């Protein structure tokens, strides 16, 4: 009888939005708000969910990608201090909201609920987790509850750099080193940003001893070999890199997606865009960009949000999802009677909390229902490769999760590529021209490598393409390129401004362990 396994893989990534130009005594800004909302609505509630499941002896078996960018931000004392300030302002706003909504019982109850939650989040962050969320993720991995995967250093879309192999090597190597730096070991799995696969990436991944990666189903289904098991069984490349093809059936978003249900809380209607600046103070100050506050009182049907109704719907949607997966795996098992079958579902972690208020509750309900089921079991991705060398071999078809990366290279952002290509080429040249330098020159070269990695980040072109803070993205990208160019010119003229170097190092303390030789040509 076939074993039926479900892999739930959560992808956690944040752009490197770090703004040291704002003092913690002044205010947070729109860029930092994205990270702080994610910590409040997703990362801390996710860890609290793990704690609840652990207490009930439920071995939840999740696979989680935590990007190096996110690790660096969560571990940054400056960001941590800003976050506490942000929470304090959120609590102050909540206290004003309780008073403002006092005449409406339903709104007042919601305001109190949000206020108490903000206080609890602050208490959890400072007392339970002591500001170190990464340590708790490490704890759950060490105890076998989760598997942590690494990804590219700055979430670069790797197919764009197939003509610059040193850059691909640098992104992968820095990503793996970052993972070991924060979690103490190297991962079995490596997540390709946006599932961007290009020919020969498997060679690089295996060179770094990566066991497996995850691809869009087209990469397997459009391959010449087209395995009969489709996406319901792991495969391997000809160099034995293991491959999981995700199930691209959408459950959360779209016209019939779970989070679009009328009873769920609307994530669009937020008081941050409706009230006056005076009413929003101190969370949003005069002249600041309006952002979401988290105080949201209406559902998708534009009536007052009802927590109890949403909770009932969560259980229904969780049961529907689990039943759908059982049905799909049962059908696959009938077609493959002598094989174990598996289904891999990948999720943007922001859908659990940030983009869908009830998402964490839904995920916990799914895990509990599967734990009580005898038909399927949750499995970590790495455990599907215990017999890796007996898997079917394929030549993967180049593609990505969004198709072929068109969102990362269109007429809005294509101008960026020529600059980052030239910087990448020059960085590789510098790494070979200065093979043994130490001291000030090594600091300059390490800074240059950080700036190039940041310039390669897919966050900047994606933000421009989506119109999400495009000016900030463009300025950040230009800043990375100009900082690298200054280093390049300084090394050429043998004149270095230590004051400038120290200032830029403090602005971007990303990858403090970095060694510029990651851009060297591999012999």
C-alpha cells in the first residue's frame, strides 16, 4: 500500500529594508513597517502556534525557508529597538481606539482585542523570545518539528545571471554560509527564489552539497523524460540533485480562494487610511506616509467583522483543504500502487497573518486535522530523499513560479540590469585582482561584495514592477550601485576614505562575516 505524504513549505523572506537614517526617537517609516507588521502578525504568532502544537504532542513536520535578509534583520539590534518603539506606538493608538469606539459595542470589542493582542505580542517578544526569534526556530528544528531551508543571499532571481557564474556562486554560497551562521548547520534543501530554474543550476547546487530543491511543476512535466508519476513523486537530476515539484493548485487566493470569503477580515479597510492624522498619532505622525495600523473592523462583505463567525469558517476551510489533499493523494496512489506518493504545497508565509488575518488559525487547524487522520501524514521535504539514488532522472525544463520571470524583467525595470551586470562583472574582476589583501582594502572589497549582492536582489525590480514604493526601490538600487562604484574607483586610484567606508558599513551591516572571495572564479 502506498504511503501518502503532504509537504507544507512556508517561504519567509523580507527585502532588506533597513533605515538607519531615522532615529528610534523620531518615528518608524513605511519601509520598516512592512517588516514590523510581518513580525507582529506572522512570525510571532507562528512560533506561538508551534508552542501550542508542541504542548499537545503534535509533531507538525513543516518545511520553512528563512531568507538571509530576514535573518539579518531579525538579528539586528537597531531593527529590534525600532520594532519595540513601533509596538509602543501601536499600543498607544489602540488605547485611543478603545475610547473612540466606546459607543459601538462591536467596534469597541474589536479595538480591545487588537490592543490586548499588541500588548501580548510585545510581552512575547521581550519575555518569551527575548528578542531572538531565530533561536526559537532553531529550537524547533533541533527537536525535529521543522526543517529549515536556505535560499539565495539577497533573494536574487538566479536565471538572470546564467552568464555570470561567479554571481550565482556568490548568491548560493553566501546564502548557505548565512544559514550556518544563524542556525549552526548547513541545510539539506535550497529554495530557488521565485522557483527560478535555469540549465546547470543543479550543478552549482550539488557542488555546495545541497540535497534537494523545489521547482514549479512545469520544470518536471515539460521535461523530455516526463515521469509517469508527475508531481506526486520526487525526482532527481542527472547529477542526483533531488527535486520536488510543487502543486500549483491555488487554495488561498483568487476568486474562490479561502481568504476571499465574506466572513474573513478585510485587509484593505484599515483606519490608517480613514482617520485623521491627529486620531492616528502617535502611530502615524504629520507628514509621514500613511500605512496600515492593524486596527481593522470590517470583513470582506463590508460589515463589522465577527471573530466567532470567522473562526467557524476557518474550521470548514481547513477540513475542505485536508479532504481535497486526501482525495488527490488517494487518486495518485491508485495510479502508482507500488510507490509512495507525495504532494508539495508551498505558501508565502505572509498569507498566514499579514495578508490573511485568520491564516495562522487555518494552518493550525490543518495540522491538527492531519495529525488526527490515518490517511495522510505531514512530512518534511528532506525526508522524501532517503532513497535519492533510486529516483527517476530528469532534465528539468527552465521556468519559474511566475512563468518565466517576466515580472522581474519588463519595461519598468529592465534598465537596472545593465548596471547590475557591469557591477557583477567588476566584482568578480576585483576578487581575482586582489586575492590576498587584508586590512583596509579587504574591508573595501567586502563592502563592495555586499553592495553587489544587494543590487542583485529581486526585491528592487519586483517593487518597481508592482508599484510598491518604487521610488524607495529605485533609490536603494542606485545607492548599492554607486557605493560599489566608489569602491571600484577607490581601489583603482589607491585612495580610500575611511570615514565614508565606516559610514556605509554601518548603514548596511548585512553579512558581517562576508569574504569577498565568494565572487572569485572557481578553479
